[in-house]
C-alpha cells in the first residue's frame, strides 16, 4: 500500500496567543509540557495584598512576576528581601532539591506558592509557568494547586528574526521577546545586517546609517514571478544604539540572551553601498532590492576590510553582552575573489590552496579577534568550508551533514534545519495561503522534528526570514503557532511529547480562533482507482464534483473510492457550521495511476523519495516541497511504468518544474519510449522546449499504439551556467506526475 499525506492547517493568530498570556482559561494547557505536573488540592488566590518573599539572587524574577500581576490589575504588597514567609509567594534557590540547570519546582496550595529553582533561569521559567496557569477573575488570579517539576531538554532554545529584508519596530521586537519568554526560549538571534539593509547604528561608520540602512525599492510579489516588478519606494530604517540597549535590557529582564548577527563575508551589499572600497571591484554598489545571493562580498584580500569589521564588532560587543556573536558566514559566492588581485595576493601570502581556504582564513581572522574580546563566534554551516575556526559554534541549516562534521571535530552545534525549522515556508497548501518563500513546513512537521542526539548538539532554533513578511501581521501569521511546537521540542522530554495532546493544549490557549484541520491519505492506489481517507477534528462533510460542501453534503464515514477525475472538497462541521477553511484536492485519473513504477536512480532525499507519487493522480503545486515532486541533482530521470497489460496509448506526459531562481532547471530533453515486453523499446515522443517559468505540464499526442511498458527519460541540464543563480553547481531536475492515456 502506498501512502501520501497532505495536511491543511488553520492557525491561531498572534493576537489570540497574546490575549491568553494572562488568562489561560483551563489547567493542563501548559506549553511546553512540563516534565511532571500533578494537580491536587485547593487553588492559591493572588489578590490585593499578596506578599512576595525572595532571596537576592532571584529578585529580578520576583520583580517580573510582580509586574505581570500588576498588569492583570492586582496590586501586591511588593517584593520582600526576606527569604521566608507564611502566606504568599516564596522564591528560593536550592540546586540540591532541583539539580538540573534551568530547572524549577512549583509547590502550590491554598496558603502559598513555593518556587524552588536551580538557578535564576529556573526562577524565570517558573514565573512563565505561573503566567500560563492562572485563571483571571475580577480582582484575583487563581492558580491550581499541585506540584510541577520541570527542566529543559536542551540548553540552547532559540528563535531568529531577520530585520534586514523587512524592518520591525522596537515595540514589535519587545512583543516577540515576551512570547519567547512565555514559551521558555532563552536566546533571541537578531539578524541585523544583510544585502537589503543594515539595521544597527555604528557610530564609527555613519554611512551605514545614511546609506546602508536604505534601499531604493522593494520587489513586489514572489521572486519566481516573471517579469520582476518593484514598488519604486525607498525603504529602510535602523535601530539606534539607545534602542538596542533598551531591547537587550528588556530581554535580560525576562531571562533572554540576545545574539546579534553581522553578516560576513557574504550578504554584504548594503555595507558595500556605504563603503565601496571594501569590495573587490570598488563598486559602485547599492543595497539589494531583490531576494537572493549576490556576487559582491567583502574583499578577503584587503586589510581595510578587517579594520572596518573590527570597528563594527567593537561597538556591537559593547551593546550586546552575549557570549556569542553571530558572524553569518553563509552563501558567500567566490566569483569576485577568483578574479580579485588582492584576494590572489592574500592566497599566495598565506599559502592558501583555493578560495574555500580563503573563506576559512577570513572567518579564522575574525574569530581570533572576537575571542581576544572574550567572546565566541557562531556561524552558519558554510563556515566549515576550508576548515573550521577554533572554538566556533556551527548552526546547521542545510540538514545534518554540517552538524555531523562539526560534532566530529568537537565543536558545538545548534540545529537550524531549513526543511523543518524555517518559518518563512508555507505552513498550509491552501491555494490562497499568505505569500511565503517556498517549501512546506506544516505544524505537525515542526512538532515531529527530532534533532540528532550527538554530544555536541547544544539545542535547536527556529528561523524567521522576512523577505515576504512586509508587516507585523504577516510575520505573526508565519511564526505562530509553529514557534509553540518548536518550544515543546526544545524543552519537553521526547518521551512525553504527544501531538494530539499538544493540539488540545494549543486550542485551550485560544478561544478566539478555530483550530481545525482536514487531512487526506491515499490508502490504496491501484490501476484505475484510488481510495482516499479523510481525518479531521469533528464531522467531515465532502463533495467530489467541485461544489462547496456544507452540512447537507455527504458525511464522511469511510474511504472514498475515486475512479474518474474528481475535485475533492471537504470541511469540518462543528455545531452545525463549517469550522476553518475548506480543504480541496484534485485527482486526475489516467492509465498509469496506480501502475508499478521503477526508477533507475534514486531521487534527492530532500524531496519525495517514493516513486509511486509519479503515478498517483495528484499533480504537485508550484510550492515544490508539497511532497509531490521528485528531485534529481546532477542525475537523469529514467522511470519505467508497467501498465500491467498491453493497452492502447494515445497520449503521454510529465510535469516539469522550472524555477531557475531556486536552481531548478528544465531537462535538456524529455523522451517517452514504449514496449510490449519491457525489452524492446520504440521512441514514441520527444519534448525539448519547457518555456514556462514554473510548472510545465507536458502532454504529447502520439500515433495510436499498443504497449505495456512506458519508459520516461529526462536528461538533466548539467552545470548551471555563469550569470545564473547557483552558477557552477548542478541544476536540480524536478519531475511530477507521469501521464499515460
């Protein structure tokens, strides 16, 4: 039996999540799930006059709790420095009773709340658990009685936010930090510079504010849409040093460390626009108005570049007390370096064999400077190229290979995999879904992520790249609730994680927005027929003729048999009304649907790997990570379809995805051969033109013939040509539904 799954999600809005921070309406709705929670006895009531008792070390956590209570409209007596008291809320440190770093124990009865923490971080986390637990009523907050024992699974639990592609105000950054604290993250990775804008004030280099912080215009729509269109409006902004100090202090008061990222040696166009002498060619340059990777980077052969970056880092390290400074290191094309006399001279002087070693030299030199200042660098996994700098921490975003390499060299690793933890990906396949970078990372996939348990894996982080997040509302939609799923993966023991429980708790965190889903699975795919099952959070009503389902439509009771072309639409019905958005999926039946199929070469593991999806009657969308496309990197496609018996054939076809912006290239040639016996094949049709940017649905009429076997061959394009995105690398051949009729 072949299985194919698609999930459509209906998401909690950020506003709803925020509203529930002070008024979770039921117990047992904690996210992330604690290690142990036993509810018993009477609730403790926080009201006017409630007393606080704490030790000096935990004063900041006690102050934070008092502030949250006051924001709920309740005035306490203030925080006492006495370590004990009868009735009230007591904070204390006891690393014997709570041996795990960042751990805490909450003991709650009708007389007091006792917070015992391993350290200050544990006390902060206990405060957030209380914040999620209490129930608000006029003049009081009720906290359920019981004992909660809790501590994190991973030391590093982070969220990243790109403010270069789109700029977010200080107020939004603070709201983001509030959410990080609520869900027990402890690191905020602030991506402050990139090709499209420089967002941090550096007093030594004022042109970074007057020039680098601004771009002339911004791309309209998606970069895959041709021709490209721009809005013609100057765009930009930056954070003053006073604002950065304010944000860092705000985060520290909530137990959050802020890690700044200053991109180098690539993603530097905005900086080069301000100081063109720092590039290999000398410019002129301008901040990028398009999304992508650009050839102009910091010159590795000029000492003035390192003088500039050291000056920048001096001011950055004054503003950020973080032990880590992120220096990027990713996606640095070597085109300019290969042609640059200064870079060639540097390579000769340092006896560097190639430009990869030159990048390693660049990173090592910056690393040495940062280490002399008592800090450590973090970089994306490209910093492995040419040799890893001593003491560097690697963020592994291109799968697990970088993590394994860094861990083998005994370097710390933070897992940031693109496929599972990039929140700029689509989270639904709903056709009208908000514009996203690409890919498909639904909530359940985030929740199911399991990082490799290597000794040097420090933790995990979610990434929010902002190319298509032009407003705070758009950013919120992409972040929530996937961030909450990540919070549970990062904090809770794997043994207690349960997606059904998580969804139930997620719904309790908001009563303002319905959270329902419809999923489908092809349970059986046989020649000429499909059996499709549906699942959802309630009664499902559906149609197969393309009409909109309602409570009067057929109720789902078991697998749906599909034997002809169908447009399946379904909706969850609750209280007599549709809950959430309508699910829809088209099925196109043809002679190859459900047929046996064999591939000569295995596809790229990043995309679907099951050959059966090529003959399942479902066409992939232009969101190429929808599990319906097979990808072949530097390899040809050769697939043989066995129709089961000799049949009449009049038409053959295939879907080809052509997105040069994503290194996805059309084949050099697509051919169809037929055979009655699987041994002797005859050419039936050939296609060499694939003009569409996006999906090329190739359908070719053939002279009437009879055959049992159809061989489909697509020859890959080869190396991506100079001047194109990804030049010098292998083009990716993307193929979907193979059609025979």
